[in-house]
């Protein structure tokens, strides 16, 4: 039985809608309040001649704007006791600010957030301050093969739209400037599908009024090009002792009827260790361990977007074992999809998925993103109790029916590292 502390982690307040944007307030038990401003301006919205401009905008967020210089922004954040963060996905740019949980602090912090979001200047003398951290991001990415393989997987699966990277290519750095950034903001930073999520109740009306002063109610923007799943194989061979690989088929979009059954299925394939220094659960680790005697790592993949998704697994292995590991993992996934899962496996997976949901909703940023996804796809605002009840309603038949449908979908494979033994996707499925 779940404790009261967990089941009432967030209590949803009513949502205020103004000129196509929404402000939702939820009450959390945290001493720190989080305000997120989420704009549909992710990498999928970038044109081919401006790839990476979203990365530039994220890194330039704290530079001078119409109200303050970069130095004044830093001082104002310090005076109000706030922390500021800008992150990006393939669909969103997310501006977040944390402050003390009182209404004056939140309103002061939100005013800073709005100015940095909607009134950037991108003065020429400020641009180097954005390009330097971008260069650092790419330098880190060079050594993070686990991230690179996921970027490559999306590129192989979609080519454009959702296949466009959240990182800017180095050769485009010289293109980025004031005009390109302002054009992108003009095209995508509008109040069509703009969502503000705040973890302090009774402020939605005031935050909506403040937002209205910074947004243009007349422009609804251009809807994104629909993502088309294509599939295939992409490999990036580099010198090293290990291979990183990811295999996926088209999964579920946010709010689709397959989303929850695939969520259960991913827990049947792989479950994270329940305790430190213990082994993971699920079918994948057991199947791979029987095939190789050396060390390896594996995990599940389940990405959900507004109009598509990816479902599959990832592995890391010694270069000479990578082919055997991938073959064992693919064979186990095909066996699960064709033969189905038992009622015991489904029950265990549902319990694991519910615990993940509880833990995720304890994090203000994660919960705010979840609220945003539901709002943008015209779904009811999520509650913890509703999410747990929806998982409970998933049946063994739904899971197995969804699993069998995966066998009919074209697979995608991406690999980074020493790929000498990595097979092509056609050799696995």
C-alpha cells in the first residue's frame, strides 16, 4: 500500500487559459518552487539552413535582454535566490527557474524568466559568451558515446524532424547571429501551445497576466512537419575497445493507446536494479548473460513524442562481443513479441512502472514536463492517482497484442565506437 506522502505528492489546481497559452499550478511539498515555461521550439522546428539554432538560443539565454544586461541578469538571480536553467528536447525549449516557496519570490523570478525568454537582444559583443559553452557541449559529446548513439538512432529512424540533433554542428557556429536567432524566435516563440507550469497554487491568474504582457496573441505560429519513421542503419566507427549500439522500432506517441502497454513491455525487457550493487531484472540481461562470458550493459528505450515514438533496447559491450550481444538481445525481444509475456511478468512490470511514476512525480521538473506533454496533446491534466489507476487497467492481452504488432514494424540500428562485429539491422530482424 502506498503511503499518503507519495499518493498526494502533487495536487493539481485548475488551469488558466489565455490567448491559446495555459498556466497550470500544482502544489508540491517541496520548500523550493519551480516555474517552467515550455515552448514548442525544439530541434524538429529547425530548418536545414539553421540546424543547431536552438542549441545557440539555449546557451544565450542569460545574455542581455530588453530589460537587463547579462551582468544584471546574474545579479538579479542572485538577489532573488533563484537558479536558472534552459534545456532542450527535440520538441521543446524549456526555461526553468527555482525560487523560495513564497508568492513574491515566485513572481519576481517569473518576471526574470519572461524577460530572458521573450526579450533577448543577441548583441554582437555577447555572442562569444554563448559559443564558448556550445564548444564545451560538443567536446563533452565527443566522449559521451552513450548520448551519441541515441542521437544517431533518431537520425537513422527519422532523417529530419525528430531526427534532427539537439546539438549544433560545429560547422554551423559561424552562421549563428542576431538575425537568425530572432527569426527563429519570431517563428516559434509564440503563445500557440505555450505552457507555464508552476509548483505553487493560487498563482495561475497572476502568472497568466504577466505572461500576456510578453506574448503576442495574434500569431499562432507554424505547426511542425509531421515526423515520418523510416528506419535503417547508421554507424559511426571510432577507435576504441567498446561498441555502443541501440535498436528500436517505431513506438507510441504521447497519449496513444499503445503508450501504457509499451511502458509495461519495457519493464519486462529490462528493469533497473532495485538496490545498489545488485543485478538488473528483466529478460534482456538474462538472455545476454547466457550468450557471453564478459562484461556488458543493456537497457530499454522508450521515447514518446507528439506524433511518433521509438521502442527498443541499447547495449554496451566489448568490441569483439558486440555482435553476439546484439544477436542475443534481438532474439529475446523477438521471442517476447511473438510468444508474449506471462501474467506474472506483466504484474511485476506494472509494479515497477508504478514505482517509476511515483518517483518521477516527486521531481518538480519531471512533473512539469509531464503536465506540458498532456496539455499540448489535448489530454486531461495528469494526477498521480489517475496515472496509477491507468497502469492498473493495462491487461496481459493488451501488452501481448501490442508486442506482436512490433514484429511488423521496420527496425532501426545505430552504433558508435568499435563497430567491427556490429551486424546490420537486416541481419538481426
